[in-house]
């Protein structure tokens, strides 16, 4: 299954100023049209096979790398990667604790 199935579930109720994603989300009907309908800025590079390439904010797209790096650092903590906590509340607390540790280092 592709990540677009998750996007189909999350995008209809989303209200955002911008959507930053990689080329895998360059699906016009499933991602781009719904985001344009709510007036969000689309920061998704066009897939190389497209005939017409879409413009996007390259500086904002580079900021996506910081977010990807943060999630990679989160996954280095075993309790987060394997989700040891039984409740969502405790899991979120563990994420806050690890995020603070990452920020302080």
C-alpha cells in the first residue's frame, strides 16, 4: 500500500496554510486539488515523468529535511520506535521527553 491511502484519510479534514511533501504525493486529484480547494500552498516537487512541471517554494521544501531528521532522531530511541507504552497518553509523554532531550543536545 502506498502512503497516498493515509493521505486520503487525513487530507479531507485538514486546514493548513501549506502542504510540504515529497514527490510521492504528487497526485493531482488525491492531494493537490483538495489542498488548492482550501487555499493551501502546495510545496511538492513535480514527479519527473510529468509533462508540465509545477513551481514550488524551494526554500520551504528544504525545511522539510529538518522535520525528516527530527523523526529519524526520534526513532533512535528504542521505546519510541517499538512503542513500549500501552496508552496513547504515556506514549505522547515519552515523545515529549525524547523531543526535549533532542532539543537540549
